C-alpha cells in the first residue's frame, strides 16, 4: 500500500490550478510527451523534462532531477541539475510554475457548497416546495450560532418618521425647444 507523502500544485497561465499527488515510492516524470506521468502541454518543455524522486530514507523527502532538458529546470529562480525539495519551494519549467508541498493532499472541496463538513445533513433544512419552510427568521439564532442582537424598532405612534436628507425634484420634460447639450449648458443654460 502506497501512502501519499507530498503533492504538487501546478499553475499554468490562463488555466485553473491543479494538484497532483506524489506517491511514497514511485518516481514521477514530467514533460510534454503523452507517455510522461505528468503531461503539460507546453512547447518550452522537453519530452521528458524532469523527474521527481522520493528519498530512499522514506521520510517524505523528494528530489527534483533535470533530465538534460533544453530550457532547464529552475527551483526558486536558480537553474538546477538535482535539488532536494523543501515545503513550499517553486519549480519553474517552461511556462508552468509548480509548488512542492510536503504532507498529504488536502481533500477536494464538495461540489455542493451546502454540504456539511462532516457529511451529516441532519442540520440542513429540507428543501420543500413551500418557501416559508426554508426561510430563516433573522430574529432567531441558528443551531450552533449565537442569536443576533435585537434591533430597536421605532413605533409609528411614537412620532413622525425621520425625513430623508434631501428630496429630488421630479423630472420635467423640455417643451418647445431643442434639448441643451454639453455639461456646461446643462448647468448654466444658454446665455443670451
């Protein structure tokens, strides 16, 4: 049984990021050849560009080895032939930026954003046909959430409502003449 000890985050310009697990005992070859373990469609890459190898000690350490590629493999901006990777180090190959992460691959996000983290949907309200069954009264707290502070509501009999700070005059049509053009004419009108 192989365990996932590390993973790579691959960033390509114009494409969403992706993750690729590195298995504990299996080397991985990256390149533009379809026979590569990790294929990246980039003309700047060699067919077999570089190889990621686990350390023989089995302590989760990985090494990146350049496979005599034409444009080279760079780690943290320096061209390398072989480099022992540390957590968070960046590998540049062609147009791709790859970040090495020590540790297990995180679980993927659920497709449904309303899914519970523990997978228990007992707290989720049932989605019925009646909207009043799914709406939550904002004056009542949700389970596990603190109740919101009550708002003071002004009684209509306590006094007149507070007026708005300004009142916009109603729009008036222009009758009998051409509309004025330009912002200065709109502000000051025509001079006669």
